[in-house]
C-alpha cells in the first residue's frame, strides 16, 4: 500500500467512523439517559436519507432540505416519545426491544408504500462536487471531507451542550437520579422528550449527510443499527466520548479490515468488539 | 411459574388439533405448520436462557445455524442416518455453546446481549465468506436423512407428512424435557440466578457452572431446531445464522411471554400465523404486524400468554 492509498483509506475510515458517531451518539444518549433500548434507531437513519431524497426533489436544494429535514425529524421524535416511548420507561428492557422491533417493521413498510423498493440517488450538491487530486490516478471527493468536518463540528457541539450548558447539566443529572431531579422542580418528562428528539434528529441528519454518497435504499437502517450498537457497547453505554472513540475505532477497523484481510473483512468489527469486551466487560469508557 | 390452567387446556387442545391437522390441511399449510413448530422449539430453547436464567442472548441463531450446516456438510449429497446425524449435529451446537459460553458468560446485562451478538455475527461472516460452506448461496441438501434402524424405517423424511409428525414429536419432547429440567433442583437454581445471582452465589452455588450448563443445553436444543430446518427446507444458507434470526426468536419469546414454556411456542405460532394471514390479506402486511407488536407491548404487559394467567398481584418475573 503506497502513501496515497493509505491516506485515502484513512480518510474513508475516519469519515465512516464520524458518521457512525452521529448515529451512535443518539443511541447512547437514549440508552444512557432514558434507559431505553431503541432498535428503531436505524430506521431514523433511513428516515433521514429518504427525507433528503424527497425534500431535495421538492425544494430543489440540498442545502434547504437539510434544515427542513432536521425540523421534521425533531417533530417525529417528539411525536414518537409522546405516543409510545414514554410508556416504556418503567418496563423491562425486553419490552422496549419488542416495541421498537415493531416500529422497524412499520417504518420499513411505510417506506415501501411511500417510495417503493427501488434504490434512489441523491445528487452531491454542486458546490462540493469536485475532488482533490492526490496523485495522477488517485483523488479524494471534497464532499466526503465536508461530511467529516460537519460531523466533527457536531461532536464539538454535543460536548459543549452536555458538559457546559444548564440543559446538559439537567440531562446528566436526569440520567443519575430521575426522582431527585424531578423533586428539584425540573420537568423530567420534557427533558426525556428533548433527549429522544435530539437522538432522532442526529440519526436522521446522519442519514441525510450519507444520502449523496451511500444512495438511498430499502433496509439501509438495519445495516447501521447493529454497527451502532457495537459502537456504543465498545465505547461504554451512555458515554458520548466513548462513542466517538469507538466509532473511529470501528470505522478504521472496517475500512482497513477490507484492505488487509479481505477474506475475513466482515468479521473484523465483531472481532474488535469481542476483544474489547473480554478485556473490559463494560466498554472503554463505561462506568464500573 | 406454574402454567395457568386455561393455558394448559389450550395447549392440550392445540396438541390434538396439530395431530389431526394433516387430515384437513393442504400441503402448503402442513409445510408452514412444520416451520412454526420448528421455530417453537427454537423459541423454547431461547426462553430457557432469557426467561428462566435471565441471560438475554441475541446470538442464539449461531447454535441453530451451525447444526443445520453440520447436517448439510455431512449429508449434502448422500443420505445419512438420522440416528447419528441428529445427535451429532446437536453435539456440534453444544460444543460451540460451551466454547462461546465460557467467554460470554463473563459479561452481564446489555453487554451480554452484545457479546452474544458479536460471536454470532463473526460466525455468520465466517460462513458467508467461506467457499467451504457454500458462501452466501449456502448448501443444498439433495438427500434427506434416512430413519432406517436395522432395516426398519418408521418414517420417510422425503415425505412432508412424515416430517410434520417427526417435528411435532420432537417439539413435544422438547417441551417435556424443558419442563422436567425446570422442575428439577437444577431448574430451581437457574430461576434463583435470574432473580438474585449474588444471593445464589453466597448460598454456595457455583453460578457460573450452572449458567454454562444452561447455555450448553439451550444451544443443543437450538441445534435440534436448526437440524430440522435443514431437513425441512433442503437448504442451509448464512441468513439462518444472522442476527435477524436471533432477533425473530427473541421477539417470539417476549411476545408470547417470557418465563413460561408455552409462551414462546405461542409467540412463534402467533407471529408466523399473523404474518401468513396479513400477507394473504394485504401487500402491506409488515405495517399490520408491526402495529400488532406495538399494541401487545402497550396493552398486554405480560405478553400474549398473560391473557390466560389469573390476575395475581404483580408479574412474577423480571
């Protein structure tokens, strides 16, 4: 492997990892703070991708479709939490698994009714539709670099939100002791609704960002769902910082696994996870 | 937990119904009923882990699939005898469960869910990407196992009706076996571990060994289901080990009611029958099935089986 190829794979791994982080951070927040195992999280990623596809068609601009899609995703999150998820907080985790599994089926079928079962493409926005030349034969698309940049900005924003703001303080407190926070006069129900909506919006935003490079297709949510769970477990459940480290680890392991051990490429991610968990049974940043 | 009387009556009626069903059912429905009973075996074996021992596995299809592959590799082209291939395939699953169990039982809770998933996914990709196992196309079984014993062949597995009755007999046997195991001292210890593992340990029970034995038994019974699937479908492909298969079984267990043996069997029947009915009725059956599952969670907190339970204060399991 020469240096240019290595660089391209490195960038791909980082970009994939950062995208996984967006999806996984919402999942880890919803689990860590609300205690809800959300299997439908992959569906929210799919919803985002299809929103990007349909809104870009409707509005005619990818740049306007992004904020519109985020608003719709937040509304979807609020509605789902109010209708269904809030009834699950005091229930066994396995009922959360069952309900959100039912949601996966419903989202897949709604997708099929609304958009059919074909693969759709979303055009890369013209502003970013060019490549940087690395050597005579190799180049790297700028859109992917921009994706990584946006993901990094969001990661920084989330760190700031959780560690530095009053809302973040309430969120952290709510994850430790729901009753006590409630007793102090904070509306925990509203707080949970916000966290859920934030998680949905992050996953949908990841789907929208990925749409131009990964295209939009049936079952795309299921593929990222399992990998996102792998990420949050490696990172330690509830830890956003852990999710970032684990997402980058998994992104790089997946990309380099395909280059270095093509015959067992599919296994690399799970080998990494099994190794990490046998070494640290609560993940890299999990609390003992 | 005692099986409620109403549920026992229902089970007895179902058994009679299943014995008589081939008299009236068309070939397609006999085939479908066979598949339901196979999934019922698989779901019951998973419930031993999930409902009775508190070990939520999302990788149970590993032991299901590996037994099917063992049969496909041993008897892909030539017919093999059921009398050694069935115990052999279950032994393969049991050994796999022993190795995986030693590793995964070090973790607990959601981490256990994920590590079991990790091992199953590793095996899934290993088999899918390997020439030896036929890659993603899988392996065809061109000949069904024979059941001849010293020249006497009670059943011909090439015949759908015979496969139906073999599966029914094995499903009942699995139910009886698990019921016996759970009523024994061993079963009581498993339930004790589910409810309070530190207490069981301080009472002097080597809980790790109990959990491992339980994991191996559940793996072997999953192997039975996988073997029957290979016989029934005549093909084994990697999807049978995928997380969807494990997830489906878990859904059957929770839907029917964890911690009862009849519940998972009921869950398997309900899920697969609804899938059939909805898909005959409408093209958009997934929407209805998903809606049904959501409704069960919201309105039947103990799963489908709880309809039959008499109301006594508080649900009995965690």
